[in-house]
C-alpha cells in the first residue's frame, strides 16, 4: 500500500485560492505587524512577575500584622472596660457587706456569748431580716470567742457547730487582714459553696470576743459575670474574683466547684507582689486552659482583685479567618496573574520561534474564513432550494407518471412527443439533483467503493463528456484505499469537472484522473487530518485568472456565455466532497492548466462484491396484485400514481394525509380484532412531507409497530427526511423516482408475501 504525504508548503496551497491571490488578500486583510523586541518584552515580563509576587506578599504581611495588633488592642480595651464595671460591682457588694457586718456588731455590742444565746430568738429574726433581702447573701452568722456558732439567719435554734480551727476565724482573731475574705468552702451553716466576709466582734474591754460572718454565694458573681459578658457560654472572655494570694472566689465560665488558685508564679501574682492596683498582663491560666490577655483591678481596700481575661486563641482564630479571606481575595487574582505572566514567558519563546510562520497561520485563517463564507452561501442556497424542491419534484412526478400512463396505454403517433417529454424530464431531474447537491439537500446513497476498480468503469462516460479532441488518462493507483461515498454523486462530480476541462481546452489537450493515498497530520497545516484518498483531476487548458479562481466554488457563478453554463458544476463538486467528510481544492494559473483535487476520507470497511441477481426465479408463479394504501397530499401526483398502480394490476386506496391513513389502519385493526378478518392492505406507499400532525415517517413508525407485517415504502425529496426514514428501516424512494424502480419494488414485495397473506376474495385476477 502506498501513501503520499503532503508537506506544509504544499498543504498551504490546498484552498480555494491560488498562492498569489492568497498573498494579495493577506496584504489586504491583515496589517503588517512590526518587528518585536523579544528581549525587552522578556525583561519586562520578568520584572512584572517579581513585582506581582513581592507586592501581594508584602501587602498581606502588613495587613496581617496590623490586623493582629488591632485585634489585640481591641481585646485589651474590651477587658479594661469590662473589668472596670466588674470592679465597681464587687466594691458595692463588699461595701454593703461591710455595712451589714457593722450593724450586726452594733446589735451584739455589750453581749457576751451567753448573752447572745439568751437573745437568740430576737437576734435570729433580725439577722434573717437584714440578710434575707440580698441575693448574694447565703447566711449571716455570729460566732463566739472559741468559734462556736451562737446565732444564724438560717437556723433557730442553731446547731452545735464550731469554726474555731477554720482559717478565716483564726486569721481574723490573729489580725490577718487577708482572712477577712475567706476562700471558697462548703459552708456548714449555709449548706452550699460560699466564701465568707467576716469582721471581729470585741468585748467591752476591747479584747477579741468572736466573729460576725456573712456567707456570700460565688454563683451570684458568676451570674453577674455571665450577663456582663453577653450571656453566652462560648464567649472568648473570662471573669474572676480572686484574693490577693491567688485563691479564686468566683469564676465565669464556671468549672467544677471547689478550691481553685491561680499559679503563684503567674504575671498576675508578680503584679500583686509589686503592689499594682490595676493593669494588664499576659498569662496562661489554669482555669481558662489557655493564654489570656488579663486586665485586673483591686477592689477598694479589700484583699480582692477582679480579673477579666480575653482568650488569645479567640483572637488568633478570628485573625486566621480574616487572614484566610485576605489571602483568598488577594492571592486568587495574584495566582491567576502569575500564571498569565508565566504562560506569557513560555509563549514568548514559542512566539519568537513561530514569528516567521505568522504569514502561513494568517493564510490558514483566511482559508477558514473563506470556507465559512462558502458554507453560509451554501446554507442560503439550501434554504432557497429546499423551499421549492418538494413542489418542483411533485411537478416532475406528475409529468413522469402521465408519460408512463400514455406509454402503457399504447397510444399511437405520439412517440416523438413522449420522447421529448422524457428528455425534458431527465433534464429537469438532473437540474434538480444538481441544485439539491449544491444545497446539501440531495439524498445520498453511500456505499463503499474501491476506486481502483471503479474508475476504469467510468472511462466511456468521461470520454463522452470530454469529446474527441481531449485525450483521457486514468491512473487508479496501487492499493488505493476504499472510500464511502454516493457513487452517483461522485460520477456527477467527475462529469462536471470533465465538462469544465473540455470547455477550457478548445484546441484539445489532456485530462488526467489520478488516485493516491495521502495522510494529513496536524502540523501539516491542512484543514483536515487523517487518512484520505486524493483524486486529482488535471487538465492542460487555459487556466483561471485569480479573481475567477477565488469564486470558482461559488454557486451560480460562471464565466461561460449565456445559456452555456449554470454555475452549479464546481459547487456540486465542493458540496459532494464536504458532505462526504472531505474537501475539494483547486489550483490554477493562466496558461498552466487547472488541477481539481478531491479529498475523500478512507472507509473503515472493505467494498463488498456485488452478488449475482437471481433471474426471475418466481416469474412463473405470477403473483396476484397488491392492495395498496396510497398516502399523498398532492392530488395530481396521487391521481397519476394511482392510475399507474392500477395499470400494474394493484388495488389502490388513496388518502391525502398521514392522520387519515393511520385512522383508517386503526379501524381495520379493530375490525380484525373483532371479526378475525385480515387487514385490507398489503402495502403502504406514502409521501413524507404532508400537512397534518403526522408525516410519512411517523406513519411508518406506527405501522411497523403493528403486530401484523405490513410493508411500507416512503417517498421524499429531502436529504434530512431520507436519513431519518432510513433509521426507521423501511424502503425509501427519492423524488422524482423512476416508475420502473417502483414496479420492481412492488414485484419484490409480491414475491416476499406468502400465498396465504393475500386474500383471493379481495384481489382481482391477474390481467
């Protein structure tokens, strides 16, 4: 198998234009591009890339640093404001407790332990009245010289209870100011977790006589801190009420109740040791399980501090979220810009290498634009042709049917007139076929051909088209690949090119037909890629001028004298190649002849050998005529076809649209289901394009769905309808069809039907 490869310079010439005319149009359509300084462009792109990388990073770093400092400052400011409010609240509570303690001391002034026990009922009522109105107060108690409980707001009479060994009692007795506010403990009197605020009770001689203690609920402070921080458990802030030794009196968010202390070596402990009454420190809290920004304030003259902390983890979390948004919003376009610059650098090298091939690329672009314009012209022509083709084919069908009727009736003395009408019919059919082919609406009957065997069979046909003055050379090649095309359209294309070649060689010449295999690659610059068979049609005629060459494939364009050409020959060639999946190209120059090349794609299947036709094996059987349901909307076409079918010995029932035909068939099927009678038709012969809801293809699909076998033959003049009809798997005739071909199809259907399929009672005897 031989393969010819087409190089890029040669491929660039395979277009509708000659090289000279293409170059002229290049100059007219595309401005001259000045030379580029690739070195300067590369340096510029590198500098731009550096700036595009550095600036976003610098901006994000600066913004991130500023945002972090701003968030820390906001957190510090919030803790300072909050701790000031908490400090004022704690000061009011402790001052109120101090005043309450003073009132109780005044109440018991001059009474020793026995005296208090003697007045216990009165003292109990007063203690209950004084302490019961405050939610923070759990109990108010009076303890004696040895720590024994003398009176309480919670109990009467009081149980036997002593706090003589408790740290706050011992501390107050010994003058330790710190113990005036005790640690959190489980209060024996209050019956809940409390911390006590006590004062010394003195005897008449000024000696220590006992303690007055007010038990405060830590939960009261927890609730206040919760409201102060917004009432949410997931707040980033924490609040604490702490003694100067680090013992925690109240804390929010609250954890497990019990004695808790801050780390002795914490920055807060150092600040307390330095005597600082207020400030801000950073520390790790064992209560908050993390690092905090802590603002603290000393509560009046009491050994208590209020602390407000802001979790740095919350600051970092919010900062990370903002930073993520900043990075996403900043680096998404930046990455796109980096990619663009990087790709620009890569493309710059390729552009530098491809600079000298720019003209070839521009030429290819013009070729594509020209092909697009050609396709638009073909589309416009197809719209025009498609609108009249159906009616024109019907007119030809009317004329053809009536000519056949006259011939079959054996009318004498009109043979010459009938022959003239038949010649006119063939001319009309040929003209319609050319118009439909150019408009890409000609129904194609594709088959796999071996040009090696097929071309020699066209020799006589081409000789007749070329005339006696032109010699014919056919080189079908060796091991030429098969192609899948419409053989009739390929034959018509050869004839069209041959007729043009004959007219270009008025004094004689040589017409060469040569077939060869070619392979196009993408880098060849050809509009097609893959394996093709190149069919070269070359003449030695006068050639074409550039302006004529540019319009060679344009429909209805011709340089021949009026009445000598239609301008449809070369457009038919172009349309045929394109509809076959290939391309037609033409090269020509004045005095150098013309070369038309058809590129047809290689077929995947091998051509099939024609099987011998069995010669009339059933002729002696003489089958009976068929019952035909004719569906045709044109009354004259229907009348002519009906008359011909009747002359062939068939019964014909004619309806004028598919809707009526389907109702007729449905009624027959219903009757068959009730009575068992067979369908009254053996065949449906229908046009495709008809008025109504259904067309012929819809009717065929419905008929093929019947449980009874009923052959269908469709008739159309549109390629689109023909393609769909073939998918339905029915016999299809393209208008205008040969009456003899229809007769052969009917004979085949008669032979295919079994004798029992035809009801003798409903069929006439053969004539």
